[in-house]
C-alpha cells in the first residue's frame, strides 16, 4: 500500500497521525501507571493505618495496674454522673489514663478543677470491666482508680493550660448570669461544654436532629476566623498563616480537642497552608487527608462516633450541596431556601449511615429543625464568646448584653423540644 494511504483512503499528513497515535499511546500508558501507583499508595496507606491501630489496641493490655502514689493530671474536665451524685474524672498517671468515680468531699473538690491541672494522688489501679473496656479504650482510658485519696494541694499546669482554663472559667462566669439550663446550653453552643446540660435537654436535641449544635465543628472555627478577619486581612501572608494556625490551635485546646473539632481544625490548617502557598486543593481531598492524618496520629478515632459523624457530615456537604442546588433550581425552589435546604439535606445524608449503625435510627425531622435552629445558633456562636467575656469582666452590662443571647438560646431549645414532640419520642 502506498505511503500516506490507509484502508484505501489518502492521509494528507501520515507523519502527524503517527505522532498523534504515539502520543495517545504514551498518555494512555502514563495514565494507567498513575492509576496503578494510586492503588498501591492507597493499599500501603491502609496497611500502615491497620498497623497503627493494632499497635494502639495492644497498649491497652500492657497498662500498669496495682497501687500508686504520686502526681496525676486531669485529662478532661470533671463531669457529673448518676443524677449529679458523683463526679467522673480522668487522670493521667505516668502517660496512662485512668477513670475515677468520686463521691462526697472528693467529688466536690475535683469538680472545681479543669483539664491540665494536677494533684498528688494515691489509689489502686484496676482493669475496667470487659463490657466497658472497648468503649473506654476508644477514649484512651486503660483502667479505673479505686480507693482514691487526693491531696488538697493542686497545681495549675503550664502557662498555656492556665490561660485556657482562665478563659473557660471566665466564659462560665459570664454565662452564669443566665438561668441555669440556658447557661449550660450557651456553653455547649460556643465551646462544646455540655457537662451541665440536663438529660431532658440532651435527649431533646438528639431526637430532633440538633445534637451537632453542641459539638464544636468547622462552623465554630469559621466564626473565630471571621471575627479575626479584620486583623488577618491586613497582615503579610506568612504572618497571616502563623496567626491563623495559632487561632485554630488555641480554639482546639479551648474546646478540649473533641473529634469533631480536631477534624475541623485539621481541615482549616491544611486549607490555610494551601491558600498561602497558592495551591488549589479540592475540599474532598483536604477532608480525606485530614481524616487519614488524624487517624494515623490517633487510631482510636476510627472507633469514635463523633469523628465519623463529623467526617460524614462534611463529606455530605462537599459532595451533596452542588447537585442539590442544581436540583432545587430545576424544581423552582425559592432562591432564599435553596442553600439552607441543600446544606441541611446534604449533612443529614452524610450522617445517615453512622447514625443508623450506632443509634439504630435516623431523625428526618432534623431537615426541618435545622432550618429554624441553625441560623439563630450561628449568631449565638458568633457573639456568645465575646459577650460572655465582657459580662464576666463588667457584670453591670450583663443584663443588657445577654438579652439577645437569652432569646437565641431559648429559641434553639424550643425548636429542639418541638421537634422532639413531633417525632413522638
């Protein structure tokens, strides 16, 4: 066959065709190699994560037991249990965490202190009951303390611990000018401190699909950064990055590093670094990298319900909001409702599977309650922290400044209770 013809047809530029075909073949081969490399990377990452998780679980069985006398540090804020009859505290002893259930004078004494503060302690370290061992291990608790004896001399901890605890006490003092239950809900909304919330309130928020409001997440961090925006936008890139990371880290410590805030903080930090470096990072990739990185650092997060709910809700927002907005536009949903509906529905879909697997149910009423509660809760989150600080420092202003907070908190609570009644729970 003459050169320049193919199957009886003349090809004007056979050289160009050959080059094009060669390029396409090379591109296809390179694409195939990239896919293989990606699969291998995912497999290796999965194997490493399994290795880390297995190593972490093995540590639980080698934790030291027996009598102990020495310094112990609170690793969580003491919380009431048993209808307020006792206090649950988690102490760290020689790098291991133990749970103590305290009553009477010892309980009241410990309840006055916060995470990071230490005391001289004498106790008997014992294994946790097998039925509760797995649940406690997820919280890094390896045993329990019995026959606890506490010294009356406490130490405040590091400078960072002292500063954080002073601010938490300041916020609690400012919120205390509200009625007791409203103050407890306010602290839950602004820093995730739900220790003082009554059982009825906690259950109402769960039944109405609003329990996420008292778990600090990306929304709270976004409000903190928004409040600091007037300063951040006037700084040089590197200084802005340093201050952003500092604010994110400070707020994470302030809110006690719950799984949801860890996920949000990791994503915010990665996004800030990418923005400063001029990289374009997709939200889904940032979420995957954050979730994987946190799981490698702390494999116990893989068994944390709060972590999976946070990851699921974020994945739902990233993947679900754009198509839902398009769907609502085609269905001629009023523009004012499109984004709130898409956001709420996407988050509900993202948390549906873990909610069903863990709690055995899904709260469809949350699609409605979130529309009415989230905007008001967002305002409370934004202004609640500075108002509590001001009212704690200048109590005379509390009566005026906390009027909108009282209305906002009660509104959110009313929506939760109404949603609970509608579900018949």
